[in-house]
C-alpha cells in the first residue's frame, strides 16, 4: 500500500463520492466521476508512440498556480498508472499499472526509460511475471534489480478486491499473500527476500543502500520494520495500534517519514483490529509522522484531518511533500508541502481531481507524480514528470 497498492488503481467504490484505490503502497487512488475531472480539451490520446521531447505543447506546462512545476510531461496514457519511483541514476522510473489496453487486468510492475518516453499504445518493459497482484516497486542500489511485493506465490490469479467493509466502510484490502521479492530489471524469476505469514509489502530502500523499510502484519498489526539489504536483521520500529505504512527515507538516510492511523483506544481501536482481522483497513484518517531511521524519536507532524499520505522528503531533507484531501475531506486530492516540524502546509498542485505520489529525482531537479489531469474525463490515472522549481 504505500497508499501506497494491491489496490493500485482497482475500481473501488468511491469515498465521499469519488475516491478509488490506486495502490496499497502509498495511496488511495482516484476514480473521479465527471464532475471531478479537468476539462478534456487539453489533451487527445494519440495512437502513435510519443517520446518525451515530442509531447504536445499543451502538456508542456503546469496550471498557473503550480509555480514549483515547469516543463510538465505526461508519460503514460490510459489505464491506472502510479507510484513511479526513480532509479538511483535518475534515468528511469519503475511503476505499477493496470491497463486493459495492454492486456493487464491486475497491477503489474514496469520500467520506463526517460530517454525514450513511454509509448501510449504498447506497454514498456515488464519486471513482474504477470501472475497475482504486485505493488510497491523500488530500485535496488546499482539499478540492476527491482524490489517489489507480489501475491503470486499464494495464488497466481488476481486476488479479489473488496467492494466495501462489513459495515459499508471504504476499505483497502491487506492481502496476506503479499511477500517481497527482487527481480532483474529486465524481468525474470523473482527471488523471495522478505516473506512469512501475513502481509509484507510497501518496501523502500535507503539512499545509503544499507537498509530497507517495509510494512508487515507479522506481529498482528500493520507496523513498520527495517532489515538489511539481504532481508536479514529484521527490526520492528513502530508498535502503536494503527496502520503504519508508506515509509520513505530522507535523502541522507538518517530519517524516515510515513503515514499512520491512530485509532483511539476503545471502540475505534477495536473496530480497526476487527477490520484488520478480515484483511481490511479503512484509510480515510491518516496523518504524517517522522522518526530516525531506527524508529527512535517518533513525532506526528500533521494534524489536518482527512487522508494525508504518500509523503516524500524534499531534497533539502527538511521539507516533505505529500498528498491530502484535508481541505475537503473528499475530492480533490492535491500535493502539499510541510516541514519536519509540521509547518502550515503549502499547496503545490492544483488539479480538481487527484494528484499524488510526489517523488523527487536523486539530483532533486525533477519530480514524478501521478494525476488524473488531461485524461479526457475518463477514469485513467497517469504518470507525469516535471522540472522542480524551489
């Protein structure tokens, strides 16, 4: 999940009239209805593969208020595409997608080379096997292999996505079949890295190349764990009742930021644990936390209400971008920026439907994100990249 995924772009019933899951790694995804969508006149999906330099001029811009974005480029067309994470050399993005046009009905992992762009009529290079559901991919140091979670060992079929919880709650599934694997960037037989009973997913890698952080139910709750790069030395670093997930390291690898729910002890906590026992979580109330990479010094940095998630450190290590619906508690979701001390959020994106998964390139000069903008009033979510202006 990083709101992080199995739910990546699955057609879930809407929360407050429009929210759908993109992924369990980091995200609630959006399935906006027409009234939430941007005007379709800005883009026409092309049947011809496009390279980055040749995208239509109408996409080579941000909304007027988006002063931190320049040279906006759309990299995918159609389907559900999200959680695009940079390679260590900044030349590629790995992402997950469901795209019936590619014959892909259940989230799988792909790599796009930013030198070539991504064709709109055929899929880029696949990393995952096409079996089960996959999520939360991340480059390993050296950029020769990919870390991702998959359910294929438990069942090669695509797992069913729950429509609602037992009391008609908006929910994400927590698939116990998820384990964490590595595979060559060109695809191939995945190698089990982190497994066992219960859910293991949402793994990301420290820029130092020494640690992995991931979310697991191995101790009965959705908590954060770290391990060495070979999957050994697993350490639990959160322990409060509630969903802890979608963690990312700071640029120097010394800190982490993540999203968490903190149900109140009593009925709220009991309801949370009851849902989790059914393999479900309700992601409508999430706030952001920071801590040292070993889990010490944990601090809550937002108290905004609604769903605040998909956090990622700014290159300066002091600011954090994240996705939120705190202004409306429904649609739209936009990207905001706060700092490690919880300053009043500054709005970064201004779409009227869904913007999320803001991820800086290793050199801090570009940002990748996923959005419903320019989608012709359809339900598609696409990957974009822009130059970042401080």
